C-alpha cells in the first residue's frame, strides 16, 4: 500500500512539475522506471477518480495532466489550449510509432538477407572459380594444340557465365556489406578488415574483362 501511495505521489508531483499532458508510457519513461508501468497506469486512474488529474482520450491513447487549482474558472480558450497541447502530444506519439514501424521493417529486411559469413564464403568461392577459368582459358589460348571452333565457343560461353556469376555474387556480397555499413561507426575499409573480407585488390585478383 505504501509503495502504491509513494508511486502515485511521484506521478502527481511529476505532472505538477511539468504542467503539460503526458501518456502513461511517457511518464513511466520520464521517471526512469522508478515506478513500474502497471503502477503508473493504476496511479493515474486513481488520481483521475480523485479529481487530481484530468484524463483525455484520443483514439486508443489516454493523456493525463494535473488539475489546476482554479481549473473550474478556466476560460474556454484556456481549455482549448490544453486540448491542443494534448493533441500535439498524441501527434508526436503517432509519428514516433510510425518511425518505429519503419525501423522494424528495415531490420526485418536486413535479417532476411545473406549474413556476412555467407556472403564472404560465396565471394571466395566465385573468385576462386573465376580465377581458375581465367588460367585455363589463357592456357588454351596460348597452347600449340588448337581446339575446334565449337570447343572454343563452348569454353567462351562458360567463361561468360562465370563472369556473370562472379559479378552477381560480388554485388550481393557488397549489398550486404553496405547494409551493415549503415549502422557501422567506422569506414568501409575497416569493416571489411574486421569481418575478414578480402577484396579483389587485396588478393591481387583482376576481375574478368568482357571479350
């Protein structure tokens, strides 16, 4: 009982000090969780019944403000100003909720993408495959035993396919890196070093050129 009374006193004192409308969630956060959220809601309901605070409902949201000692003598303009302030708080809350939903959608997109480890493995595999195909192609081009036009065309098509695959997978890996970079406090180079991704330049690998 003492805890409930103490909690109600803190809530009332905060509203009186700020002298502006707040929701239960705002009060809970602004009191730095000194009073539990359930206790804040209960205290506001009790204070409203006692006539010490006023409750205004905006859709699903309830907003509270401390009753003024001369509230019964407030003019319509003053009451309208109070209502306008409460509406402003509700608008701010709506904006924050929309921002939260946007961030949740962004987070969902990032978690569904390739992980850094997966992207790194794919990049390493493709880089190795492309390098082997390049070496094989160079050997074929420089060999004394000429191959038939059909075999050459087949090899060239394989080479083109590997180039496309390499570029596609490299792009996918870099998209993941760029997504991580949005919330990373350091440079892109430092990020690549930290997660152990080796670039073409670091590996001394020249990307395949078009024919």
